[in-house]
C-alpha cells in the first residue's frame, strides 16, 4: 500500500491535503471535523478576516475622510480584542487534534506582525502562514518598494519566532522566481501559491461599488501548476499549491510539478469534507497503478528542470494552442 505521508516546512503530514485558511477552520468543531475527514493539516482562519461584530468603536465618524487611518486603527483594535480568542483556539486545537495546526496572520502594517507571531508560537502553533498583500496606489512607490515590504515582514517575524514561517502570496509580481529566491535567502520555510482575492465591481443600476465573490474554478489550477513547476527546482523551501484544485488528478499534477502539499477550500465548501477521503483514495490507487511507493519518489519529477519537454510551461505555447483551433 502506498505511503501518502509528506513533509511541509519540516512538519510531518500524514498526507499532502491541507485545509486552507477559511471558515472551515474557524473553530474547534470545524477543525476536529477536518481531522476526522482525513486532512493532513489545517491552516486556521486568519484573525483579520474576522470582523468583530462589525463594531467601529466610534472611530468611523472621525476618520471618514481618511479611510486608510480608519483601516489602520480598526485592525489595531481587532488585534487587541481578537488575539486572545485566536490563541485560545490554537491551544484547544493542539489539545484535541493530532495534525499540524498552522496559524494564519493577516495584517495591514509591519508594526503588528512580530507581537502576534510570538503569541501564536507561544500558544502552540506548529507554523505560521503570513497572508501578505497590498495594492500599489502611490505613484512614487515602485515594484522594488512593494517587494521590500514582503522582505521586511518575513525578516521581522523570522527574527522573533523559531517555528516555520510561510508566505501566502498572489501572482502579481514582475519576476516571481527572483522574488522567491530572495525570500529563501531571508529564511522562508514555505510559499503558498496563490492567494485568491475578492474583486471590485460596479452596480450600474445603483451606480455604486460592490465586491465580487466566487468559488475557484477548475481552470485556475493551471496558474499554481505553472509557477510551482518553474520554481520548485530553485527554491530552498517547500511550495504549497492552492486555487482551482477540484480532484485527486489536480493534486497529483501539482505534486509532479514539485509541490510538497496542497491547500483546499472551495471544493470542500462545494462538495463537503468527505471529498478528502475520495481524493486520498484516488491518489492511493494512482500510485499503486504507477508502482510508486512514496510521494517523494515522484514529487517534482515533471517540474520545469526535469520534465524533458518543459516548453509547455512557457507562455509562448499559447499561440500554438490558438492555431490548433483555427
């Protein structure tokens, strides 16, 4: 029988399926259900995705003309009033489950990362996932300035904790491989590819802004597949792939590309946690048919540097596909 165990950031996982930071991991009952369903690990719902009863503590009126200031102070209060509940959840999860528990931190300022990172480590988190994203609207800020924010956050947190640290990022970098290598030099233990974001929209009838929401779709898996394959040979850390993963075949592809693990959310909302067992069974069956004993025996065997005909990972092939249907 094949061995589905793997390692991610030095953590021992019974299989490569991690339940991503989401409502599926927001409380101890949900976390326990994830373990019982077969998950190899969980990433707790990020503290800052939670809105504390949508209270503004009387600040909104005073900062209505300065939304950046409002967001700043609101996040600060959320940290002050939400951190204890979050660290209590970490402790309870470690007491009641046996799978790795990864804390997720999402901040708007480098000022608050270190303190909360230390709190999460003290509560027993096995690792930290730093959810980092900022939108460049200042015309004086260039790409290097934006990248430096990631470097500063990582270096600061790594200097304060001993547990592994991962960054969950979006795909919006001009030179992602260079960025990844630089993160590795600063001690990154894991990179999660890729974050999904809500997007702005416009209600043309009401003539006002609104926010979109949708589950990931199957086509989205090709983005993390490409970048996992392109970078897994170079980087000194583990890659966890996420976005668009809908079945065991997707997971196998990402492992072949070089991922150490995958993170699931949308498909678990859509099909239920029981789909984890189905995926694991189908991975087991595929490994048996291929006569593969362990995940390390095939992990990365089809990445950009080992695939042989690796040109399929490059953007130029899009033109060939167009010609096929013309």
